C-alpha cells in the first residue's frame, strides 16, 4: 500500500456511472478534478451533473484531453469495446488508463498489452467495499500493472478510496478481487449456516453473535456484515436485505473465480459450493437481494 499523495486538479474521463461508478465519479469531482462523465443512462448522467461532473455525449468525447481515463463497466466485453471504440486512438500518450471493472484476468491482461503497444500505460484496479464505500470514498483498490503505471494511477484512486494496494503485474488486481470475493461468498454461506444451526439448537442469536464475534469463528461476514436482522451492526439484513452488494454481483464474481480456478488447475470445492448456492438463489429471482439474504434459503 502506498501512502496517500496530494493530487493536483486534472481532467478525468469517467465512463460507467452505475451504482458504483456514480459515487466514484462524484468523489473525484469533490476532490476538484474536472470530471467528464459518460453513461448510456440519462438518469445516471443527471446524477453525475448534480454531483459536480460534466456530462458528455459519448465515451470518445470524455476521453479527449483527459489525463486519467477511468472505466467502471459490467464485463470484460464492455471494457474491450470501450477501449477499442473510444480510448485507443483518442487518449493522449500521457494519460493513465484505469479500469475499475471486475472482469476476467485474461481480458485485463489483453487490454493492458494492447495499451502498451500503443504507448499507453494501463492498470486494472477492481474495488472492494460496495455501494456505501463508493459513495463515501472509502473503497479498497487492488491494482495490477507496472510500478510506474501504478504510481501514476495511485493519486486518482486515493481520491476515491481508503486503501490502494499494488497487487502485482497486469491482471493481478483482478486475481486478488476474485480470490477475495470467493472467500467472502464462502464465509457468508458458512456464517448463515452457523446462525441457523445455533437457532435450531436453542441459542439466542445475539448471544451467539457475542460469542462468535470474539472467538475463532470470527469473520468479516460475522462482525461487519452480520446476516441476521437486529444482531450486530446495522447491515442490509436490517433493511430487508436491500442495498449493499447484490447477489447477482456476488454470483458474477464467483463465476469469474471458478473460471480462473479451472484455467489455473486450482481446487476450490467450497468456492464451487458457494457458487452453486448463489446460482440457485439468483435463479429464484433474488439477484437484486443483498448477498447476505441467502440466509433465507437455509
């Protein structure tokens, strides 16, 4: 992790203003950057304008003259499409390309390699923290790319987050993100199972939380994101499992992890089981439910 640096005002292109990107772009604007924002959604553009960004008519227009180009898009195909159609051929040579989307490692490396052949520096910088952290500017960024590219991206990422960690070469950020979220998905399922078991055995759930949260079973899913309403800190469980990190997004990350595990020949039986459970949960129409809501199925 690199110590936070002061960032001079810069022109930033921000492409992709969804639940995460909207808050991230707003935080760059709050830090004084000239943020040229683009999204296919008129509502998203209106929110970006209200947050201090300048909406533009296309991704290509956003890229023109930008010193940093940030993308936050749904999948690798979208990232490659935007880079091919709007970034490559338009980005100035001094621009740093920062993709904060969660995509597969192979695509992240391919985009970085293509950028390098064009004399451009690129990093993959997926995030952890969810919508609340995106809005509050407290995200964690795990970054893949060369040392010099990381150094150029770091100040912009620091203006959107609390931690910016260099994970390694191109694709390493995506590798860290999918491994982390596989762990999160598996521990959330295990945490939900533990609460249901405690309940069936007649334990008071607050008492079980008080014990487990300071014992060997402690995890982030237990103490920070407790899946039981009225127990522990305020979480989506206290709001009918709305907000937070949607189950469909958890499933996306788990699928990427399983794809990477297969390609790498890594054994991930618990990751596979968590993926199967979230597949069924989302197929049951719960894709928009917070991922901790899977406790309802146990």
